[in-house]
């Protein structure tokens, strides 16, 4: 029996086929290069591609659509039609990566309501997309015995044989390492116990953000001329500060170590054949270098704090943890630039943040709090999250809204979509740092810049402290007077902000 949904999809299929035949008649009926024949790919509809809020998503490929008629014993295989992924921007996603767009998700919710939707990507992968905050609450609350964290990119390349990252480990070892990481990073504490040395390191390295120089590494004293801050300069300063925080002052100038870690991450995304051997060699060199610093690191560094932790079983790995923490700091330069860009586009917010930065310099024991600047950083992460889509995998058969799904089902939370959902989030596409000062804002299940529950990032407060402190160091002596790209301070902000294209003009106060 034909359904209304099936009839609608058949009409959409006919229009898409006609468009594909008109644009590329020689390829009509053929599958995209490197993919299975279209007839073997199962039901699919267009969606999950790039698009700013309200922007229409175009269908790039000829796809076949079908909608199964639900029966009384509906199972996961016949729950909902799948979605073919259209890529964000012009680049292909890495293997295993799923990217979503607000336009496609709004269309999916319009057709199916808030029920979880089983989606098939164009590469053939199937994921269960959660569209209702009620389901998000369960997603974050489920233990790892039910929903296991999918291996993130940061796990690849850390060790070609077995990653030492606490988020990549499994079972009791993973839980133990995570507990140690949470203790060392002071999870849940706004100001880290080692905030004094950390803030001193951040203040000293922040001079690289604002000093006049012809090239990175040859900075001179800041002059009255305007300075341009870009991603290369931000990375240079943040990486120096990160090495000092994690390993100690002796590691500040070790650009070679950062280069090795960057290479490991890049190789880990597509390690095959000889690349595995090359990655193992680089990993061994990076580990040996970190061990050298760890051997003489003082107790205020992260690796020093980890080394002091009791380890009766001998299973903990401070060196591996230090490697992970260095990689985790890679997100700070991007967030720093986006936050300063947003402040540059909103002069009133910049004035308030500057006043707080000036007052914090004389705060004494209360240094590191910076609540207004932290709210600005959180709002930047709401608008432009580091991880826009969260994926976990079911370890056993689960049921969502009366539909059963087998073990091994990938469950996806489009965090960026929920954080900017205009149907549920006031001023969703506008920079409003004040929303984070409301009681309970950090527990709002729709907002997940650092996730929730057991999967929450244990270094969230340390990351906020470091990013806010760097913003404060910039704003104390400079004003953001020009930005690229130029943002509309009133209208909706763009869906994405590539940090590679950000340029900030800093003028001495």
C-alpha cells in the first residue's frame, strides 16, 4: 500500500533524475566514482550537506528514493528512509566522518517530527540521528556499557599499535585513566590549582599575539602601529604556552615536538602500509622527547602532576597522557581567533570584556575567574563548536521511541544544529554571551560545547581559563578595530567560520 510519504519521495526522485540527466546526460543512471551501484545502496533521500541557516541545499548526485511502509513490527531496518550525505564546502570528509547541515536536518524533522531518524550516508554508512532534546538527555546519560564513544580523530596517530589516550582506551583501564586525567586537569574547578604558573606562562606567550614582527620567531617590542593577528601567529603562541603548561618551561621552544605530533595526527587519519611504520617511528621520537621533559618537570606542570599520582598497577601512562593534552590544546587557537573576531564585531561586548580584563590584573588570589570572557568563549563554542557532530555506538540492542536497533548502531547527535536551532534556542544565530550567565546554562542539554555526562571533556575548565586569559592579555593593551571576515553585528552570523581566513587588526590603546 502506497503511503503519502512514498508518493512524495517518488515525485522528488523524478525531479532529481530529470535534473541529473539534463546536467550530465552521459552519466545518467551511473553511480558516483568509487561507490556501489545506486540500485544496491538502498533507500536514500537528499540531505545532510552544507548550508547556512535558511539556505537551500542542492542535490549533487542522482539518487534513488524509496520509503518503506511501516508495519506493526517495525524494526530498525524499515524505520525510516536514509539520507545521502552532501559534503560541507568543497572537500570530502575523512573516512568514517559524518557531516550534517542545518537545512537538511530541518527538512528531516519536518518530515518525521522529533522521532530519531535512521539515516544512510552516501558512502553507505547508517546512523541514527537524534532530533529531540528528550533523546539528547538519554544519549548523554547512557553508560559506556550501552553507548560507547566512537574513536575520535585524536585517537588516530597517537600510537600505531595502541593509543594511550584515556578517551580511546576501553574498560577499566579507560575509566582509571579518565579519573587520573580528571584529577590532574582539575575537572569541574573553574581555576586550576596551578593557575599561577599557568597564567604566567600564558601572559608571557601572549606577547607573540600582539608584537610587531616581520615573521614568526623574530618578534620585537610592540609599537604604536597596528598588528595583524592570524591563525599562524595564534598557533605559535598557544603551542609555546601549551608545551610549558604540560611539560615545563624547557619545552617552550621545541617546535620539532609539535611538528611530530601534527604529523602523527595527519598520518593517523589514513595510516596504511608504509605509513604505519613511518608513524610508529615518529611516535617513538615524540614519546622519547616527552619522557625527557617529564623526567625534570616540576610539580606544577600537568605531566608532573600526573607522575605524582599513585599507580599501584603500573598501567597509567603520564607520557601518553601528556601527548594527548598537547594535541587537545590544538583547539585553543581556533577558538581564540573566533572569540576575538566576535568581540571585534560587537564593540559593546568588547568594552565590557576589556573592563573585566583590566580589573582582573589586580584581582590577586581571584585571578583566572574572568566570568564575562569565559561566557564569550562559551558563546563562541556554541556558535562554532570544535566537534559539531557527536557519534556513539550501541553495544547491545537498544530501543528508541518504540523502534529496536541492533548492537553496533551508530547514534549521532548533531550538536551544532541543536545549539543553533531557532525553534528552541532564543537568538540562535546571534552572539549573546549573556545567556551563559543564567543559572543552569551549563546544564542546558541543548548546549554541549564540552558534551555532558560521563563523556564531558575533563579539561573544559582549564581550556576556558586558558582561552579567556589569552583574550584578556590581548584586550588589555589592544583593541580589535578591524576584522576579516566582516560580521553583521545584528543579523544572523554565518554557519561556519574558517579560522584560516580570519584576520584581526589590533590597535594599541
